[in-house]
């Protein structure tokens, strides 16, 4: 079960990178979040864009910088610290620039203090059903950054009771492909924790209904990921 879970996450992440060339002129965003019980943790942000377009946009697309000097400005905040950042050519497509930023944060609810996340509502709050994790990509964020797809994982110290993503004990995966992104609707990634997590507010948001990691996208992702995995094994042998 653990091997299958890890393989699924690896396949989803790999495919999300590989699919980017299909959509010219749009950012492909990946987030891997590790959340501790006190609300602190680490977030790894990976995003890609066509090099030709970046030159036209002075290496900043919406709220996402593609230059070392801009990363500090866009990802630093009073409650977070940049642990590592890398910029380079994507291994999967040499026409793409790929950026990886690893950030340590003291309070997940304050990630929106970062310039890159200013239109993303992050929060840990309380409700009658339990403590709620929210990662909301607002319509302003989607429009300003021309987002084509979002892949996000959450690994928590607490068992997850429910979510609009794919749950496996203390981990949950969300994926929104091009066909599931409407720039006129917020995308809400939500999870309810079984036990206590540090929270900063009472639950006041809406029901957070949105399409999960199901339907036609999942079989395509798994099939493509399997092909990629087999190719990698063949190359190593």
C-alpha cells in the first residue's frame, strides 16, 4: 500500500511537469506541503514556463518569478524563510524553465503574506466537524497567473478525516487539469483533520465544492505515469 501510494504521487508529479508543453503561455504549478501539528511546516513549490515567453515578460509571469534576484522578493515573508531555490532547464523539455523553491513557514495561515501567494487564501480554522485546512486559489490568482493546471499534496502529522482530494491516512492529493479550471470560480483544496492542529480562526468559508481527482483525468494520469516509469527503468538497465 505504501509503495503504491508513493508511486501514485510520483507519477502525478512527473506527469504534471510533462504535460506543460501542451499549454503554451501558462504556468504549471505544483505544491508539496508538509504540515505539523502546531501549524508550521514546509512547502515545496515547483513551476514551469516556456523560455521564449519568459524573455518577453522580463522573467516574471504574474506572481511567479523566474530569476534568482526576484525569488527573495516574491517568496519571503515575516512568517516564512526560503530554505532553497533552484532555476534551470526542465529535464523533460529543454524549452521550459523550471523553478523550485523550498520554504519553511511558522504558520500555514500566513503564507498569503508572500507576494507570490497574495491571491491564495491559506488557513487552518475550527468548525463543528473538526479543524479545517484550506488552500484556496482565488479567481484573481487564476486570472493574474494564467494557470493551466495545479497539483498539490498535503502530508500531515494528523490523520485526515475528509477532503475533496484523494486521501490516504495522513496524506491527501489534489489535481486540477486544464478542463477543471474555471477562472471565474475559486479552486478550494480542503481537508478536515481528526485531531487538534493549531488554528488561527473560526471556520467561515463556503462549502468548497469542486471536482476532485476523479473522472477521466485519473486513468490518463496513471497510464501515462506507468509508461514514464517503465521507460526510466529501461534506460537504467
